[in-house]
């Protein structure tokens, strides 16, 4: 039998990094075994449902590249299934109805007095109904295991095999949360980390046996690698820049920085040049004026070597070309600018 796994987030907004890890390890588990991944939205508790929360999850999964074969299935649309399961538990005398009308298994409520199923019942019944073979989830659910096994038996089934993985912690050793920053996929995306870098980091974590600390330094190294590996057209699109500007974007550490580099190349702000800048700019105009309209890396570097050889003020040249004292590699700026634009910025 091919394995069937599930990812079952609550619709509370962008995925927590720890939940994203669960999504990735479930996807990989299914892929490595020729199985299927079911996306289930655990929305039995209306107080935890955030408007747009489900769409945020779908957007995060699409951005990460985590696909699913079935779903999204919403627990809020499966009430009839839970009602039948609750009756089974009552008929088996495993559960009882209290004086308020709620169905309880010992001290645990399975069905509220208003007839709605709780997370514990809905989760178990869904796993059984959907034919889930392996439940892979964070170790914060470990305390639910014995209870959910009892619920499964009470409704006439057996809980699937359960695999728990370590949690993602903040620098203080506590479960990663909003107070740490970088706790959600949306935050990582907004910081400009490419999806490929985030996915690669989560894949590296694999199924950690113990809790792990979020390693931002590693994430950022992977981001640099991911940006370097992007094809020119994809990097240009991510930065909102034309293909010609790509050389100036290659040294960016994040996509946010790539966009800022693109702005320096495409829309420089006026900058006050220091006294003594004119000789360097004049020599640059001379060298650039005799070169082709478009330069490759070697041609751009050759011009800068010539300027260095005569003691040129490259900082002033950068200011003239980009309006900023720091930014992308200067040779890349020279290569990105067509001749006429480079000459105009240098004062020709």
C-alpha cells in the first residue's frame, strides 16, 4: 500500500517555520515512497480562524513549491462524519454524553454541547477516513498520542503510525514565535530570502530527532547561493529589473537587496561629488566612449583597472553612476549601463 501522509495546519495566517518544516518533511516522505500528501485545514475552532488565513497557507506552500495530491479538505465541512464517529464511541460505551449534551471520553471533550467536534475527535476521524498511513508532526503533539490512540479505538479504528520531529526554536531556546522575528514564511519572504533557500534549509533539517535552533546565518548563506543560481531572466523578474541590469544584481545577499541594487542602477538619486572627482570622471568618459555600447565583465573590469592605474577615485565614480557610496560591484554597474547612460551620468 502506498503511504498517505497529511499536512494539517490551522488557518491562522502565514505558516510558522516549524509548520513549514512539517509540510516539507511530509512532502519528501511521500515522494520518496511513491505516496500522496493530503492538505487538511484544521478549522474546528472558530476562534482560531483568521480571515484570509487559509489563502495565506496556500500561498506559502505554492511559494515553497510544496504540492499536494488532495485537498484542501476543511474540517468545518465534515461535521456529518464526526457525528457518526461520536455515535460509534457512544455505542461502544467508550464515551458518554454529559448533562449539557457534550460527548466526552473521560476528561476529554469529543463533541461540544452545540454539536461541533473538537480538534481531538476531528483529527483522529479524518486520519482514519482519509486512509492516512503515517502522521508526521512536531513533537509538541507528542502529548496527544495516547489520547488519540484511545479515540481511534473508541470509534472502531487504529491510529496510523505517528512520527514526531523536533521543534524549531528561537535563539533563547524557546519555541519560535513572533517575538523572535523570522518566525513565519511570510517574514522570510519579505526579508528577500528566495523560496529555494528556505526550502533547502528545511530539507537540510530533515526529520530532526531533537529540537533545533533556527540558523539564520545558514539561511542567509543558502540565499546567496540560491540567488547566484537563478537564471538571468528569473533574477531580473524577481528584482523588477531588465536583463541588462542582471550583472549588478548577482552579488545581492537577498532579493530585497537585489531590488535595491536594481534601483541604484536604474534610478540613481543625485549625489554631491567630492572636489577632485572630475579627473577620474573625465578619464572614465574617455575610456567608456571608445568601448562598445554594451560591455561584458572583462571589458568593464578593464576600464576600472585603467582608472586604478592612474590613481582614479573610484568612490566618486560610483557616486556619479549610482548616487550611493555603496552598492553592487562597480564593474557590474559599468557593465549594466549602456554607453550613452554611463557617459551622461559621468557628466559627458
